[in-house]
C-alpha cells in the first residue's frame, strides 16, 4: 500500500560522502572490486561481479555497474542502512535526490584532505554555463544535475542487482527496493459476480497483432530518457580540430576514427600486425561480441600511421606484429588507453571552444558513408557492427545544422518575395478566335 511507504527522509541538504571506492585490480578474474570505507570488499558486489564476468558481458561491465553500486552504497553508509534491509522508501528518496540535487563536486587529487577554504575555486572564464548549449557545436554542456541517462542506468543496475540476489536468497533480502511499475505487475481485477475472472497480469497479454505495442516503463523510478540525435562534425571544423593535434599518432587516430567508424575503444585494440597497409584495412576487436573484424580505412589514415610508427620506433617503442599498435608518447612506454585518447581529443576541442566527443567521430563517419549513393546501407551496418539495419534510421533525421540552414533559406525566400513581388497578371480579355467566329471575320 502506498500509505505504508511512509514520508521518508528530507535530503535537501544531503551531500553524498566520498567514502569507499571502486578498485581496478588488474586481475582478469576480478578486474574491479567494490571496497567499503575501511578497505574491505563489499561481498554482495563481489559475487555479483563474478556472475557478470561469467555472462555474455564486456570485461568493463563491472566497472560501469560498480560506479552505480558505489553511489548507492555511499548513500546506505551515510544513513547506516544495511544493503539487504533497504526498502522502496530508501530507493525512492535517493532517486529523488539524484533528480533534484546537484551532483557532488569531485575534489582534485591534489586537494584531497585539505580544508574546503584552502581549495581555490575552479575558473570558468570563457566557458559556457553548465547545461547550456556549446556555441560551436550546439551540444549541451555538462550540467550540474544528474542526466536522465545516468539516473536511468542507475535504476536499471540496482533493480537487476537486487533481482539477482533475490533469486539467490541472499542475506535478509525479502523485496526489491527498486520495484517495477505497478501497472506492469498488478493486473486489473474484475468481480467474479460479473462472470469474468482475473485478467492476465502479463504486459501486452492480449495484444492485437494489428496494433503497435504500448511503450511501458520498466522501473517505477526510472526516468524517461530523451532520444539522442547523432551529430556530425562539419568538414571545416574537423579540419581545425585536426590542425590542433600535436603528434602523428593523434592525427592517425583521428583519421581512422572518421574513416572507418570504429568505436573509440575498438580502435585502441589492434596489434601492429592488424594494420594491413596493402589491403588498406585494420583489424579491431568488437565491443560486446569480442569478435575480430577488419575494417576499411582511407589512405590518409595509413600515411599518418606510418609517420607515427617510424617516429615511435626511433624513440624505442616496442616493435613487433604482436605488440600493441598505439602507445603513449613518453616513457615509460605503455599501451594507449581510452581515457588518455579522450583527453587528447578534448585538448584539441578546447582550442576551438567545442565539446565534441570521440563518439561524434563515429557518427561523422556514418554520415559520410550514408551520403554516398553508391554505398549500400547494409554495408554501412556491417562496418559499424550493428546487429540490425534499422539502427541506421536515426541518421535519416535532419541534423540541427541542416534544420537551421533550411529554416534560414525559407526566410530568405520569403524576404525576396516581399522585396520583389511578381508582376500582376494581365487583365482578362476576349479570345480573338471567338470574336472572329462571332462576327464572321477579323475586326479592324
């Protein structure tokens, strides 16, 4: 009953404590471990991560799920709530806090442990206000609130986490504090006196195959997530970003990303032997499936790659077909990771005051391939690694720049029509042939 849930707690002034952490261990059998404030493993998360690793998930899935679990555990630790004693009131209150409160401001590692008064304020000179559109790209900047996608991911992770422990009878857990929407599991009941029994509780149990399926939310506290519109980087802006890169390695990476549409982390997976210059292909490990796939790329990408390799080998970067293709630029030599690649691209972005992401390069490559009338969409689907051809439908929607350009062109046509109105049509007159027939000849 809703009345049994109680009023909950007031979290207006609540600040999520920065206690506990998600530790990256480097152990493939346990790549991530959730630790409590005393450095002890959180056992419910440990066994859950092991189950994720055994399933058809990426090795980085425990990290994605672990960040949400850490956020939830920090809330539980702050109020002294046992994880298996949490109720829907606790889940509701924290979900509401994530919706209305500002995100905690992370303290730089140089200032951790200092008094807040000793920490210098962050300078935002020249930057747009949080949450406002970027003046160069039109993309919204990072806001002060948790994004709907973050809150939706959190709700899904915690609901599936508690479902898993309910199935395994873990601890004193009796109910899932993150329940499904009531309409999903509470079937409408009709009186037996009317000669009708209980309706089927399954969603869309009596669905008419001629009608579309009704879109239903999965979780009670799951927010509606706006549909993202893919954005391409205009050619002139891409040239400026490319010119702002500092090394041949970065130029080669950008050329590959924008020509073959690989995901950012996929392009960091090849070995040196996977870059086949003669065939003009590069082999990557696909995200999710883990399958190896060769992708075509333009010749410029391989030219920049060769320049980078010759320069790197002279400096002492390990050489060999089984060695990683991408390395850091300074000693000690380490394989290039996603975070370092993202920071490299952000530095080039900062020169323009833009906020494009590495994934926008994948979108740009997709638009370029789909703009080619001789490139069948089914080939584009295969290059991108999409399971269904219908996933390309989002690229048929007009972009922000195309909509604005079309609207401005419309207003310009309207202005020209007002300034130069068309001449008035000639006055109506009799048809000369009709007059000749009527009067028996031409009229002088």
